[in-house]
C-alpha cells in the first residue's frame, strides 16, 4: 500500500480503511487516499496528475480503475509509503483548488505480477488523477486484473 496524505495534521492517524466490498484498489478517509498494491513490498512507477476538471475520457489502457472522493484540509498532499515515510524525490502535490473536496481516479497495471511477493524492480504502474468535485461514493470504472477486488 501507499497513500497520499494531506499536509494538514488533521489527516488520518489510525488504521487505514479497506476498500469497500467489490473494490480493491483505492479507499479514502478525510485527508488521506490509500492505494492498495498487489506486491507485498517493492518499488513501483507512479504518476500523479492534478486537473482543474473531471477528465473528458477514461484511459482504459490500464487494468483496474477506481474512483473515490477525498476531502483535503490544505492545498497539498504528499505521497507516502505504507510506513508513512515520504517517497524520496517525489515532491508534495499541490491541489488545483486548495482545501476542499476532490475526486480521485486511481489507475493500476501489473498488480497480479508479484501478488503478495517482494519486487526488486518496478513491476506495478499507477496513475492518480485528482480534480475538484463534490463528495460521492466510490465507483469501479473497470476491473481487469485477477486481484482487482479485495479478498480474491
């Protein structure tokens, strides 16, 4: 797992939630976005894209895509490992509308390749798109991997 944590200290301080039933890629709490990887541990490729509006199209070249809502208390988030360590060389991400509510689309590829194993080189890829939006329930855009749903 890795997460994007709001810079404000009101963000998560307890155990992260699991994705809702029928989901397996993303979950959120106020101030936090959680992304569940397939591998137990190891490096991955990540792109975070901040947008002003909802993307017009869905990049369906990914295996799994889920959307969750996110409430930010500040104007930026930091990418952290599961142990809450900031990822070296990955600067804080400035949100397009400052503090407020956002929609987050999480894309993944390769989660089945090293399922629950340690990867030595990046085998999983992720793209996260964030844009201002009202709070709404989670949505599965597509599931194509074997382990798309938590608990399978």
